[in-house]
């Protein structure tokens, strides 16, 4: 398992790279760039999930379905609602501190 700081650094890295890929896509308008970036992000996310023991794929959900916690990042655990709107909350979820 990685530390909270290492985990945050990976998330920040993903966010930065995704922003840069968006600029390239706007310039070149190429689906090829989307295919490359999707494989790149999937690989990093899969490796991070394995290192973190994220068997429920919370990281993938948070990045792709919730747009890094910006779009409806709500889950329910034991009838309690949890807003996963920060990297720290995601880390706590994955490490079962929620």
C-alpha cells in the first residue's frame, strides 16, 4: 500500500496529464490521441488500484464517473451517505477508514 502523499501525487499527476492531453486534442481533433490517453490512464489507474488493494475499483469510479470528485461523488456504506469529493476522502475510502 502507498502512503497518502504518494497516492495524492499520482492523482495530481493524472489530473495534470489529462489537462495536457485535452489541449492536444483541441489542437489536432484526433481520436488517436483519445485512444493513447485512455490506455495510458487505464494503466496508471489499474496499477495504483493494485498497489492500494482497491478491489472495488473506487479510484476508477472517482476519476472516470465522478470527474475527480466533481460530479456526484456520493456513495452509501451501511446506510450512511459519504461524499467522496476530495483525494483525502478517496484515500480513506480505499484504505477502509470510512
